[in-house]
C-alpha cells in the first residue's frame, strides 16, 4: 500500500524525498512514514524504471534528489491500482486510495472495485448481525456492533453514490457517441 501511495503522489509532478514523505503522511493522516520505508522503496522504483531520480540544488546550497514518475511507472501504478483482490476489499485504506484515484482508472476498473468492496461490506454486516443475534449482546459490546453496522451502512450508501456517478458518466459518453456534434 505504501508503494502505491508514493507512486500516486508522483502523479502530480516531481518531488524530493522529504516532500514526498510529508505528502503521503498528510494523505493518510497517520504518523510520518519512516525514512527506512520511503527511501528503499524509491531506490526500488528507480531500479525498475518506474521513477527517475535527479539531483538538484536545494534552498540552502545543498544537493537533494528529486523523483519523478516515468511513463512505465504510471503504467505500472495504474495496473496495480486496477487490481483489487480480496485482501484489498477488506482494507479501508486500499479502497479509499483507489477511490481517490478513480479519475485515472477506467470505468470497468472502478465498477469492479466498488462491487468487491460492496460484497465485503455486505458479508461483514451479515456476520455482525449473526453475532448480535446469537450472542444477544448487551452494554458496550452491543454499542460497538451497532456502531460498526452503522459505519457499514454509511459506506454502502457511499458506494451506491459512487456507482451512480460511474453510471451517469457512462450514460453521458454513450449519448455523446450516438449524437456527435
């Protein structure tokens, strides 16, 4: 996931390592990504030809490395974003990252990602419903399950809205294809 996040941040243009790390941290809302994670990933990206590294003068006369996404890197990023397996469907972070980058993905990839997340959410809600019924939860445990089911319901509503946007965009493209100006 961190590798996708770093590559995706380079879609906006070249960044030096520290800015890339800070931007990724800002997006995730979590603690700073550690240098021992960021820089080995960047070296791996450079070795694979996904990222280009260039030395530039810094603000105080020092040299710093600036990283930019190559066409091969963009192709790889989009390929990997389009892949959305079961483990990804279980991860809110993996799902949200992809939704945030939907504009780069085709309609079919978007629809598949939403379908897989919806399937996971519905299954999770069913399991929580069984838990509620079989164990007759009370007190705080009941509150937790109610809260989780409310979150699932809210996310399912969001998934439906996203699906509607995809369908509406597809309808507009179909009309434009049938009625060229």
